[in-house]
């Protein structure tokens, strides 16, 4: 199967590193022009430079903006231009006991993980509908179905993304616009890597050992018995954005390494 996205333009939120950057790179390799986003101008510039060096002939722009606020989204959209592929990837996570999660924490997680994608989708979907072609992908998580007790606020936002994605897919019924959610499992992204390294500082264990122990203790149902790579998640997203995935919409597609113990 050869995926060719030449002539398409993709916006990927939260894409200076980790899963988001791997998605941007995968889409660029398939021929799409990409718009990279992050909060810091320096990080965005570095990511664009890294991408254009890694992918010959890549067309990449970068827009720094905080997508957790209406003002930040408006500024991003003013500079981002048009797109017929939208990947709502930006997200935050933080292990925290339920009784320590404040109202501010709940609101912050909802604004970053859910409202950013709602606002971007509301902007880009009308043009996709008018063109009768488009792809919207929400990067959810296996935590949407297996709510983690160590970060319930995160799990809540990931479940909310599934509801939004399914509802938007239904709103686009009968058009050439598809809307899907992708559910990664534990993934060796930059944020998770930093978290594991921080955990290993106060112990004699390496980050690799902590990763292995995390899978054994917190995700024992994993069938691959390891963290996925950002590229493995990106491969699913690139397919979902392709012409070949035209009959895949309204779906929650797992790249969870078999963590979720459901057959449907």
C-alpha cells in the first residue's frame, strides 16, 4: 500500500516532539504539507528544522501558540492558514491522587485536552465539508476506556474526546470527511520519557527498568509487554488520514499494544 497525501495540508497540534512530531513527520513523508504547533517559538522552529532535514522536500510551517485558551487558538488560526487534515494531538497528563485534584486542575486538563480539539475542529470542518474531503483525528488514549486511578482527570478528558469524535463523524455523515479517534497505549514519548527519567533519579533503577516495571504493575494486560514508539502510533494516524481509509470513520482505533481487554 502506497499512501500519497500530496496536495493535502495538515495541522498537527502539540507536534514539536513525541507522538505529535512523529505524526507530522509521517504525514510529510507521505507528501502532505504540515503545520507544526507548540507553545514555545524556539521549540517550534527547532521542530520545523528537524523535520525538513529528516524528510527531503518536506513542506513544513510552524506556529507557536497556546491552544488551551480561546485567545491562543484564535492567534494560531490567524497564522495557520487552510488545512484539510487536522490531528488534535496536544495533551497533558499528570499522576495525582483524586482528592488532590483541584477544580483548577480539572478545568486545565479539559481546556488543553478537549477544548483545543473542539475549537480547531469547529474552524476547519466547514471548509472540509465544502470541499467534500477531509480528515480529523483525535489522539485519545487507552485511558479513555481503562480510566487510570492515578490520574482520573486525564482519563476523563480522553473519554470526552471519543464522544466528540463520534459526534462529529455523525455530523459529517454522507460527506467525504472522516473523523476518528486513535487510542495509543503506553508510548515512549518525550513527556513519558522525561517522567520515567525523573522517577529513576531517586532510585538505583534505570529508566528502562522502571518502564518494564510500569508495564508489569500498571498495564499487565499489555500483549507487547513494552512501551510503543511514537512512530508506531503515527503509522496508524497516517493511514487514517489517507485516501485508503475513506470507509473508516466514527471509530476508536487502538494502538495500545493489546492493553484493552475488549474484543470489540
